[in-house]
């Protein structure tokens, strides 16, 4: 968990993927904001002492945190920019970038980290991206966008994310984007222990065919999507890795499972593919839990970016990291 040396306020926290990564990067949460009740229950289940605001980010008054937060972070909703959607951008009511910028102005954090889908990086949204950068510049920040693939940071799926990092001008010159870490993890690396746990005789044979990086897991929304691994193309890619992507299993294969069986992922396996640690528990039934997992920001990626931001903030300077001294309330 964060050691209290740096503070963060996280919006659109979901089931805690970014939260976990930022904790590992030594950020302590002053507040986590999330509108989905199931995801809020997941956060409470795993972090019962956290200050959690269950509701719309528009309800959050950032002024009570002014100059007391080191990092404002969040995974703002992706449908306005997703290639799979209508790409309405700023015309989509789910676009929360304006709210994030409002909170930046009210809180005046040292740093900002916002992640979204790769679709936001396309030419279609160039003017919109520039408007965000211009507003951050007006507020005293230098900002940069970068596409990071989760597979470059120990996560066995591609999952490209478009990440915005902004720091107060005096800190940005000390910031460097994280570099890829080691040899990419494969689906077999992540799942073999779970596939073999109940003595499935076909586990090693399965692993031989799963030595690759998986496609992006898609969790869907409350209106669309269910407990499967995505559209036809994604399911075909999973099939090439020896996974039946048409649904999720309640249990993994066991000693009575045929050697040539094509297994489905369990929730535990899907979480492992996203980079969640085994101890992290998800609230809700299968579809609700899988939606939280599939929509999460992989913790290892959040940790890598968080550590890069922390390094810029705590580099020898006359200014010490801020300590949170206000009484927290949602």
C-alpha cells in the first residue's frame, strides 16, 4: 500500500487496477471516486479504510483538496473515443475530460495522469487533444501523450492505452516515460499455475500452445457485453492460444478434464491476464465481476507510470512532497 509520502486523488477508479499500481508506486489515496456500485463494493472489500465517493465525478468539490494532492489520476470513460463505438468525442455525455480539467484547476495538483483508449490518439481527435493541452498549459502544466502497450510491462495481453501525463512546469523536465520491462509475459506464463492447480493432465500440453500474448480483454458495459472475451476476431485470437473465448468458466480444469480440452477462463484467470494480484477480490456475480476486470487499467502499467511521476516529484528539490492535513470527506 502507499506509504503516505505522496498523495493522490483518483477519479473513475473502477475496480482498483490503477489504484493498485499507484499504491505500488507509493501514492496514498486521499479519495477514490467511482460511480458503479459493484466496483465501489470491490474497492471497499479490498480497501475498507479508504475514503470512497460512490457517485458522479461531477459531484466532487476539488476545492477542499486544493494544494494538498500530489497526483490527480483517473481512467476517464473510453466510449467517446473507442473505435468500437460512435466516437462522438466531446459531444458524448460520457466525456469526462472537462470534469478532470475542472478538478485540476480546483485542486492544483503537482501532477496529472489520465488514461484512455488508443482511439483518442487518432487524427479525428487532434483538435480535441490540443484543447486539453492548451488548457493544461494555461493552468501551469507541461503535458505529453503516449501510447503504452500493457504487454511491455509484464501483462500478457496487448491492451494499448493512450496516457496523458502532465506535471507542473518545474517538475516535467525531470519526467521520463517508463521503458518496456524485460521479456513480455505470455498467457502460458500467467495461467499455467492456475490451469495445473487441480491436476489437469493436459496443463503442460496446453501451455505449449499458449506461449503468446493475448488480445485485449473486453469487459463491456451494463448495456452491452457479457461474460465472453470480446468480438469474433478477439475470440479467434484466444482460440489460437488454446482458450475458448465464448464464455467464462466457474472452475478451472481438473484431474478429470480430458487432455485435449480447450478451457475457458475463470474470473481468477481473467484477473491474472489483467495483471491483478491473486489476493484482489471482485464483488458481484460473474458478469458484473468480469465487467470490472475487463474494464480495468492493468496495475503493472499504472505502477510503471506512477513510479515515473513519483521520481519526477521527489527528485532533489527545495520543495518537499505535500502531506495531506485536511479531514477527508466525499
